[in-house]
C-alpha cells in the first residue's frame, strides 16, 4: 500500500487513516455515525466542452487563509502545491 500511495504523492499514513474512516462509516453494527469532516465528497472535473472552468479553492487552516484559482489543465500541479501546503 505504501508504494501505491507514494506513487500518487500521498503519505501511506493518510491512506491508512482514510481506510479506517471508511471502515467506521460502513460499520452499521457499531451504531457510530461519521462526522461531516470524515465523509468523502466526490468531485467531478469537467474537461470537455468549449472552455473548462478553473479550479477554485478556498481553505482555512489555523491563521492561514488561502483563496486561489488554478487552470484545470494544470490540476496535477495544483494537487502537488496543496500537498506541500498542508504538510
């Protein structure tokens, strides 16, 4: 799992955390409900059409507030930048 996670630029511990979160969310016998922050949100990027809309991100982490617009055709660079920022 670590090799696959690293090949996608992710830390293996983060993938383990996601798997635990999914396990808790799908464990109906425990009666536990995941918090809104633990749920996965599907994201669909429309790259077809005349002109794709840019990626728009607003995030807050402690005292840091970031608002940015990124071209869709450079989404992989945006992901790499966010990974570095959120370390």
